């Protein structure tokens, strides 16, 4: 019995093993066959030649004298020009100009009286502009809690009503600068304005 099991054991080992390169070659060939099958079928439409519209190599651009092929409708363009949005009599004052005027006022000799607001123009601060009167009143109330006296001024621009929250008029540029700085400390980015008194 022992001799029989030895014969079986040697018979099983007598077969030569298949080298790894043969398995690699079989895998590559099978991969190529599967890839060719994908390219020939509808499973991979992106890999086939594009049969959609192609550019026309004979097309030329229209000359400037020729009218365009597609007519465009003239749509009214909205023009947001600074001078049409704000009235002509109202000018935004840059911070540098406010500071320069405040320094000039401080350099003048003290007379003991505060300078009066000019009859032709006045300084204002605009804390915000809102389409909703309720929002403007809320900002006015927040300012009142902080100790600032503000008023709401409704104005119509291009058919739409805006509610401006304003402070002032201020007697001097230094008072304007001080109030603007105090508003900034409380989170309000106010705009300094010089407005004609006739408005």
C-alpha cells in the first residue's frame, strides 16, 4: 500500500506547472477582447466618433456693413448712474475731506460759540436706506437706544420708495466726524452727506 501512495504522489507532481507569464498573456488577451466588445457595442457611446453637428469650415463671419443674421431685440438697459440715483443737490463727502475740515475748524480761534449750520448747505449722516418703512423704523429705534436722534425720510427714486434713516443736520465737520466715529463703534457704517438746504 505504501508503494501505491508513492506512485500517486509522484504522478501528481510530474505535471509541469504553468508559468506566470502565460497567465499574464491570457489576461491581456482577454482584456483586449472585452475592450473591443465595448467599443463595438452601444455600451460606450462616448468612445465612438462624434456623429453630431460639425463646424462648417466654409463659414465666414459677417462684415460690419451687413446686418446680423439673428436680430436682437432692443431691451431697455438699466443704468445705475450715481447722479441719477441721488438727487443732484446731494453730495457724498469722503472721510478724508471731513477730517481736513474738522482740523481746519479746530485750528480756528475759539469764539465760545458753535458755528451755525450754513443757510445754503448742511451736513447729514445716513445710517441706511430701506425699501421697507418697518426696517427703517427698527434702525431708528436701535439708534435711539444708543442715544442718537435720527429721522426717517421717504424718497422716491425711479418709481421705488426708499426710507432713509438720517441723523443731523450737524453744525460743524468736527461734530459730523465725531458722530460718524461713534456710529462706527456701534456697528453702523454711516455715509456723510452735504445737502443743499433747499431740498
